[in-house]
């Protein structure tokens, strides 16, 4: 029997050899499982945080189309906007062409022949001419400005705007007349129509779509 065998421990409990037995500590499986779970949670949080940073600095989620990103953030396409137009951009104005407008030219000044000269020039610029003569008593010698543009209410934002490009500073009034003809009443301050090139630029400006209003959304 070996000297390492405790007294009274013989037989199958006898220790043989010259080394002490190494007693191993039992592994705590619960502690290992908890450590693995904690590591997985930390890695998941780190991955989520990385995706959030990518979303902030790239303007969208990783792998997400740009259009979907803008829709998710409540924004639209800054170039097209709703209906394919820029935000705040109205549709281009539909104005009649000079050839679709019949103008009656009346002279409210003491100068003779002024209505005929003006009517001929308007006709050269493409307008249709109706009546030409002296102004009615209501306006004769009573228009102090360059001129007065008269027409039905529906023409105020249409035919009268087009005619107004030919005479800067003319006053515009809508009345209750029937028909589509408009009147140009020449006043005391009238000298001549707006130069043709300037009138053409003014008319082109009316037909251009208005510029979009500034928006709080930045792209």
C-alpha cells in the first residue's frame, strides 16, 4: 500500500503511485452560457449602432433605394415635386395669342388721327383690329394716363394682360360687356406704343412658368 493511501482506505480506495491526484474544479456551465449570451448582445448592439451611423451620414439605410429613403423621411423628389413639378411651381399660364385678340382702339385725346396710327401698329404686331375712332363721352378727355384697357372680367387675366405688354403703364379695368373684344382707350400721356422688342420680351415673360417659392426642405 502506498504511503499516500489514508488510513483505513484500502482495497479499491487505495491510492497507488508517487503523485497526489489532481482534483479538478467542476465547470460552471451556467456562467459560461451567460457569458456567451452577454457577448452576443454586445455584438448585436454594436452592429445596430453602426447601421444607425451609416443611416445618418449616408442619408439613408444601407442598401435602401434613395426614393424609398426620401419617402421614409417624409420628403419628395426636390426636382420633380408633386405632379412632376417643383414645389410651389404653378402650371404655365395659358394666354391667348395676339392673333386671337380683337382690339377696339379709341382716342380720348385732342390729337387727331392717333387711334388710326396706333391701330395700324397693333395690326403689324399681330393683333386683330375692330372699331377705330374717338372715345365715348364717358372717357373722352378724361383719361390722364397713357391709356385705359377695358374688357370683360374673364379677359383681365388673359387678353388684357397680353395687350398690356404693348402699352406700359396702362390702367386695366374689367366690365360687364358681352363678347370677347377688348378696348384700348388712348389717354393724354400717350405718345406711342412700347417698342416692339420690349413688348415681345414682356409677352414672353408672361408665358414663362413662375419661379418656385423657397422651401424649408433642403436637398
